C-alpha cells in the first residue's frame, strides 16, 4: 500500500482566531488536514496535511494565499524566527521512493506561488545541491534577507527579487520526516535554554540531526529548548530528553515538560516505549497496526 505525500506548512500566526480560522479552512481541501498546532509565544502555527501531489499543490497554494492576506509581518512579534507569512512549506515523502513525486510537487508549487501570488520563493533541503536549511535564510529576519538579495549574496529560486512588504517570502523544500519537539524549563532565564540548546544540537557537537534554539516563552512562563530532530534513528528522543534534563538539573533548573509540534513518525515513539519498558529488540515490526500497513 503506497502512502500519500505529507506537507507541514509553518505559518507566522498563532494568536488571531479569525486569521487562524481562515488558514484552517484554506489548508483543509482538497488535501486532508490532519493536525493544527498553534502557539501564542512562538506566534506560529504548524499545519499537517496529506494528499496526492496535485491535491497538496492546490491546498498549499490556497493556504499561502490566505497567509499573505491575513498576516502582516511588519506588526509581527514572536519567539520563532521567520522570513514570511507562510514561512516554510516542506513537501515530505513518507516513503523514500516517493521523493521524486515530492520534488515534482514542490517545484510546481513554487512556480505557482511566484506567478500567481507574486511572492519570492527560496529552495531548501533536498531541493538544493548543498542541502541548506531554513536557518540559512532566517538569520537577521526579512530585512537581512532582503539586504543579502540586494547585495547579490543569494537570489530567489522563483519569483521577484523583492520580498513582499507584508508577506515576505516563502521557503519551499523537500525533506524527510522529522520530529518537531520542544522541552520547557521552569525558568525565566533564556540564556539557560540557549546554553542547553548548544549542548544538544549537532552543529555544536551534540546529537546528530538535531537543530535546536533556546527561546523565551513569557506568556507560558517558561523558557524552551525548541528542536527539530531530523534523524530520529541517529538521535533517540528519550536520549535527548535525558540529556536536557541532566543539563537543566546541573544548572538548578527543572524540566516542566515536553511538547510535540504536529505529528511524528511511529518509529521514535516505538523506540522510546521499548527503552522505557526494557523490551529487547522492540521496533516498529512489533506494532500490530504498523505491520498491517
């Protein structure tokens, strides 16, 4: 049985109920909307969709249009970095052999966003030769990205060379399934979260495939280690949480809890369950529903 493609658009809106309702409606058809995760402090929402390439292109185009209509980046303040109203739009093959279909859908979407919505599109992930990630474009925000474009340091892959004044640009990519996972700390010192993020993220010598930021969540009353785990087989979630807990304890800070953003593959949950239950050799092949799939 072949699986559909997935897309997980991240939109720079997490507070306005009317805007969120419009976005939910736009992202609901013809593809199937599985989940919406909104966060006030991040001022961001993550939508999880599945469908054929054609259905995803139509649905994502409608969602990006709604984001451009309802979000004004000039008035946007949130903990999460961004360069666009519809900030990042990945196409995700749930099976390795479906990657060409994901690439085809991503390129079709990028062309239509550029032509019909007149927004600049930047490619990331497996659409690029160097595998650059969204952080490459986000540093310094929309103003710095525009400066880099004006200076000839980079150029949009599709669309105009000017960011939209209120909607910015769109990052479109192809990537493998990942786990967006956050750990909240009982502290108001964001430097603690940043220190721990440096310990666990790959680029500073931490876990393979872990991208991490330390963020302040004033409304929630926590600071947070916000992560994307891009290779759950190389970096098990329970091991990451254990390291964060140890690092927090060494700094006199307690872990308030963890948070899953959107949906995740069954594999990391199975691995964590096997570890906690001490079941030798426990893997997805031992889960009834996954064997049926």
